[in-house]
């Protein structure tokens, strides 16, 4: 029964029958004829099978155990996945009602048992015929498509000549559009000689032109200084010669209206004709002056910050997130004892620092500033530790640090402020020692102390206190009343009042008291007291001191007389004297010194803080005092003070000397101060006035020079230097009439010497105004000047020289000449120009207007442009025009107007308001062009386009009808071809069941072959149908998530245990037909599974963003594909392996290619034999059907 079969046409068939003989018979019959057959012995197995593999045809028995064939058919038709699979009932026919019931359940055919193998094979041959017919239809469609393409090409050829005029008009329209675009940038077109051809409104305004015609034919040399014009000309000629554009070139020039320097960013590209020859350039220039100023300000700000950082008196460093030191200023370098290069090579925790606490113990790493800042994200303050310099010297540091964050708030490092507190710590130790010495000094200075405990009423006196009062140190201290009897009555009363007040209010006291000692003359003491309090703040006693000041009191009386003499002298000369007592650390000041400082005249002494709080430069003044005491340095200062009784500061001079005792030890500082405020204020006012005048002179926007009586130039400000074209040194080496100036009038004639400003001022003694002449720069450039000058006189009224104010009027003179030229250009403009007042009445028309409209100038002046109305332009358009221009905007549009002779014509118009310096509209300017010829050509083109669209529509309808007929025919033929295959499969199954015992091994093998061939035939027919559907595309398009779709495909394919399919990344949401894209992934993944030859199979799915497309890749570690097959496997009925070796129809990849190409993508394979394959395809992000 075996015979040669064309296996390219076989497909898959599922045979369902509970009779083993029938199942075997159909399987063998179909396999023998090239089909791939899947047998199932009951309905449940069939339903389970289709969940993993979709057959192309199902042969279904009706009467089976369990679920019958009708129910199986209904469930298959109810499921979306299996609804399209054709089902043929193959059963014993008991009546016509069985057929009807079968068709109602969804079957496409009914074969009765017993069936004839020839019937099955006949249907197979019918389906084979389907391929031939399908190919024929495709060829027919291709031929019709080619004919349509040829027709379209012919139409394009026919249109080419007709569109010649349109292309010329379109070119003119593009140039016009460029011209009238109301951009803030300067847009212009120049010819090969760098002459202006076209320009937009911004360019016209910049050059002071009202129309393009005024500008046309001119070059930059007509507007700009020579140096700028030459540079621009050189650049443009280089572009024309090379054909290479100049992109975003920053250039400096001047503003024509003001003469101020400005910056531009310019792009210039070559303009080519249809033959590619360069005919000129197109330029776009943008004013970037403001941006350049901002950049300069930013640069200065950064330099300022860098200077501040570098000159800061405190150490500053920065550290990156890795702990690497990235910056250290000068003070930090000094503190850390390394060079900058050595510092930035270290990390914050480098062992080379030898970081310890002040006692020399290791410093905890977690307490280091960098660790704490990076851990907490917060600033830290006054972290103290020591480091070691390379020479072994230890330095004590105090560090404040804070995180450095970027704009997103992420920490990028740390900035640290480092202070060397080594000397500070040493000073603290010295202070501690000093305090011990001070206590000893107090003993030596006859200070006595006492303490009274009010709770126990216990009094304690020091030994020195006994000696001062003349009491026996061996006796207990006297009681309070007895103690008061030691004073004179007046002193006792003052002390008693102070003690009671001290106990009641806590107010301490300091009193000078007189003792009436029984053992000799009276003595004086200074008594001090303060309260003692318990933990709750309650007063529980007093303590105090007494110092014997008898000798001081005696000296005070002597000094009082002397001081009175000085007081008057000091008041007159605003001179006061002062003393600083090193024992009491108190200041004393004379009455005048107190007045200068604003202190209470009744207050005897002042603490250091009281005095120094009045001095803004407290540290400097205090250090000078310390230097005098400790090092004997001279003390002679001038500084500002803030008197206590006044908001007005004063300036004083202070001179002091150190006084020592008989042992040479420092005793006190004696000094004098003088109020020099009035003198300093006068000096400062004079200096400010001079500085202000110098700043005004130097920053003035006009040139200023001074000349002495001999005509020698003595000063020139920055603007004068710029105008005169020399350096300041060169200018002040010249006289006013130096021949090097080449002074002439504007026409180039010698300028009369007697008319020079210097000669006229020195001769008449009067000012002169607007003296105009020209000078010549060293480079030969002539500059036109306007000079105002006046005499400089001394206090006696004698002339000592002259001051001159110089203005460069070169550009102003050129602008005046340009305006004259532009006026002539308007008169000769090729476009009609109309100027009206704000009421719309015509004030000016150029000759082109009279030529087009045939109205003379006299006939038009005073009339309204309505004289041209034809009634063809809607009134609403005139209303929009008027609203646009009266709001300060430019109106552009077209009019269908009427000439004086009633002839209609079309014109394109641009109407702009003329706005004065105050923003008021003064006139309206209209630039018009006769476009009648262009309008006529456009109308002819419109009619031609309508005819073309009609012809294309008709041919498209014919093609769509042919495609629909082909699609319907493919479905009908597919049904008829598959019906015989079902019969063959069923007959094979019956034969195997009925003759199982007599077939033998060879017979069984033949039936197996028959079943496989039938299955292949069914698969082939189904593939052809899918290919036909792919050819015609899909009308269903939607957005869907590929992650869900691919997961569903993997679930349907049910990969075996040794094969894994993995998504490498999240797949995108795409647009298209999900069924077709599911076919693509199912074919590619099932191929990878089918051909897998590795014990552990790996398949990956990945996507990549490629701009307006997605790229998808399916990669496996299978056998790979030889390069010679890389192209042919995508062709229908082609495969990379023999079809008998694998279940392959050669259609799947052809379907994949067709679907992808219908959506504008492409598919390809990359593979090396033995190393797996990678199939890639592109899919558009937005398909043709997407809104």
C-alpha cells in the first residue's frame, strides 16, 4: 500500500474513537498517505490533548463510552482556542437525524461506517488541489498589484510634468514662508557674494530696514564695523566654497540701534539649487547676550567662591562618598602638614594620619566625622581628635562637617571645616596654671576671706582676714554685732544695709570700708560678699573677701587733686586716660574717657567685658594689650567703638605703656585715648567722594578725558580708551593735536586747528558743544567723534586744563546713510507697499502698487484700501485682519481684489503695525505680491489631484474584492480537502482494530506510517490556511501585555521537563492583533522545543527598545542552523532539516515572516551549528491601525 507521497502537503489529525480496531485502521490509513495522526480512545483524552497541541482536523466517533461525540464537539466549539478546528463525525448512521444533530453540534462533515478508503483519499486529493488554487490566486493578486503599481507609476510620470509649475511655486512659497515667519531669531538668505536676498521681520528690524527690498543687495559691510563684517564674510565664503555648514557658532558684534556690544549664536548652511550647486547661504542668528552675561556672572561667582575657599582663615576640605579627600584649601594644607598633592592621595581614615584622642589613645572609627555624616546624613560639630604630621609633631583638631548633596538630595560626599586647636588647648592649660598663681598672688596681696553658714550660724575667717582686722587668729571669730563695731559708724551702717540686702535679694556687694582698729590708726578695706544657696535656690549663707587698701586710699587722695587738673585738659582736647589693673583685671577711666565710651561717670571701674563689648574689633585690641603685657610690644592703635549711650560709633586712638612693680613684674597698663571721630569722618567723606568720582569716570558709558594746560592728555576712562582705539598708556603719551590722530572732518579734509575743542576752550575759557571731527586708529579705521569740552579751574579760578566728553557717532552716521538708502529701496521694491495711518487711510504707495492696481499715487493717497475690494473676500476675513493688526500682531493672508479697470486679481499680503518707542501704533505697513498666476496653477493642480484620487479609489476597490474572493475560496477548499483525510484516518483506525491479530509487526508499521502521513497532510492544509490568513492581515487591533500573552503560549505548549522557557526581562505592552502575535511566538517557541537536542534545553525570550520599534529575541541552545539555510527557512514549504526527520511542514516560519512584515517589521535568524539559534524580529510601537 505504500507509495511515494509529497509530504509537503500533510497536516495533523486527531482521531477519537473508543473502538481500538477503528482507531488503528484510521491511523494507519491516514499515516500511510503522509498525515501525522494523534489517536485518542475517548472524549476526555481528546479534550486534554487539544490543550497542549492543536490538530488541524478532528475525526470524532459519536457513540463512545463516557462522554459521547456530540458533547465533545460542543465543548470544542464553545472554546475560543479550538472553535475553528473542523470536526468530522465518523460513525454508524442510524438515521438522518444523526447527521442533523452532528451538524447542529458544529461538525463540518459526516462519514458513515463502514467507510471507503478511496472516499477519504479523494478528499485528501481535493485539499491538495487547494494549494494549487491558492498559489494561482496569489499569482493573480500579485499580477493585479503589479498592474496597479504600473498604473500608479504612469500616473506619477503624467503628473511630473504638470507638477513642474507647482514645484517652482512651492519653492517660492518656502522662501516666502521663511521671509515672513515672525521669529525672534534673525533668519536671512544671502547669495554667493554674501549679499542679502531675503530676511525675516527680526532681521529687518535689526538692520533698520522696513522691507526685504530695502535690505536686498546689501552686505554686512553696509551695517557693521569692518572687523565684524570681514569675519562674517570670510565664514560665509568658506561655507560656499566647501559646502560645509557652520553650526551654532558664537560671534560678537554690536547692536546697530545702540552701538552696545552683543553676542550672537549663528548657524549658516549652504543653499543649493536642484543640481546641488551652492547658490548662497541660509543663516539663523540668535541674540545670546543675556545668556553670556549670566554665564559671565556665574563664572565670577564661582571664582569668588573659589577665592573665598582658598583664602579662608579656616581649613576646608571635601571628601567623596568613598572617603577620598578631593579638595583642601591653603589653611587646611597648613593645618594638616602636607602638600595638596599628598592630601588628595589620602582617605579620611588613612593610617598615615595616626588618629588618636588628645591622650594618645586610638580614636573610635565610628566617631570619625566622615563615618557619622555618611551614616546619619546629618552635620556634626566640634569633633576633637589628634593627628600626626610626617615629622612626628602632633596637632590637635576640632572638626565641623556636613553632607554634600546633589539636586536629588543624595549624599555625594562631605565638606569639613578644620581648626587647629593645639595652641588653644595649650592656652587652657596655661590659664589653669595662671589661676593657681592668681590665688597665691591674692594671698600675697593681703586678701582675706570669710564664710557664714546661716543654718548653723557658723562663721569662718581666713588667717589673713584676722590680720586685716587686727584680731587674734587663735580666738573664734566675733559675732555679727561685735564685727560691726570694728568699723567707723558710717562704714558699719553701709555694711549692715548691704548685708541685709544681700540676704533678702541675693544682691552681692563691694564696699570700701574704714576700720577703727584698736591697735593703731584706722585702715581701709574693700569688702565683697555673695550669697550661698542650697539645691532649691534658697539663701543659706554668705561668703566674701576683704582686701587691705589703706595705701591705695592714701594715694587716691593725692591723685584726686592731680586728676582734677587733668580732667579739664582732657575734656578740652577730647583726651582721656585709662588704666588696666593686672591684679583686679579692672579698667579705670578718667571722666573724659568715660564720656568717650558713654559710661556712667559715677562708675569707678569697669570689667574687661564692659570695655571690650564697646569695641567691634575686640580680638585685635585685646591681642594688642596682651602683646604689650607679655612681649612688651608697642601699643598704639586706632579703632572704632560703640559708646553705651549712643548709637553713633566713634573712632579713637589709644596709646598705652606697661607699668611694672619694684621687682620688674607687670603691675598695670596705663594709657590715653583721643576721640578723633570728627577728623576721621571728614577724611572718609573726602575719600568716598574721590572714589565715587573715580568710579563714575571709569564706568561712564561715554568717553571722558582730561588735558593739562600744555595740551598733554592726562587721563582717559575705559570708554574713551575704547573709542580712541589705544591703550591708556598710549593715550596719555599723546597731546590733543598729535599728528598720530590724523584729525580730519568727516569728508577726510584737514580739520582747522583753531576749531579743535582744546584750542577753543583755552582761548575763550568757555565750554564748547558737539564739535565733530574724525580720527584714525592705528589699524587705519576711521572713527567719527562728537566732543563736548569745558575748562578745569583751580580755587583761584585759573584754567589748569580741560575735561572732554567724547562720543563715537560712527554708527549713528552710518545709520543715517542706511536710512537714506533704504528709502530708495522701498521705491524700487518688486512688491507693492502701502502705508496707512491708524484709521486705515493711505499715506504712501510705491510704484509697484500703481503698476499692479493701475491707480496713480494721487488717486490712492487719502483713500482707504477698500477701493480694491471685489466682494470675493469674506467680510469676516477683513474683521480678523483689523483685530490682528490693532492688537499689535502681524496679519498674513490673501485677497481676491479688483483693479481700477475692474479686472480681478489675487494678491498675498503681510500687514504689520508700526509701533513707536512708547508702544503706541502709529501706522500700518502692507507688503503685497500679485499671485494670480500661482492661484491659476493651484486650481489646475487641484482638479488633477481629484481625478487621480478617483482612479486610485476604483483600483483599490477592485483589489479588495479580489482579496475577499481569495480568502473565501481558501476556507472552502480547506474544508473540502480535510474531509477525505478524516475518512482515511478513521478507516486506518478501524483496520488496525479489526485486523490487529492478522497484520503482524510489518503491517502495524505500515499503518503507523499511514497515520503519520495523514497527520502531516492535515498539518500542511492547516498551515496553508494560516498562511492565507496571514497574507490578508487582520482587522482586529488592540493594545495588550506581551508578558501575559507569552505566558499563555508557554502554558499551551507545555514544554517537557528537560526544557525551560524564561523571560529575560519585562516585555512591553504592544499594539496589534493578539491572535497573530500569539501565532508568531507559538511557532518560534514550538520550533525551539521541537528541534531541541540537548539534555537540558534552555529557551529565553527578551525584548529591547529600538526607538520607534521593539526588538524581540527567542534564543535556544539547540542544534543550530547552517548559514546556507538562514534565508530559505522563511520561505513556504522550506525547512532546515528533512521533514521525515522532524514534524515540520515548512509553513510555520513563512507564516511568522508574513505576519511580521504585514505590520512593517522584519524577522531574521542568527545561528551557528552546534551552538543554538537566535530568532529576532521587530514590531512597531504604533501600527498603521492605531489612532
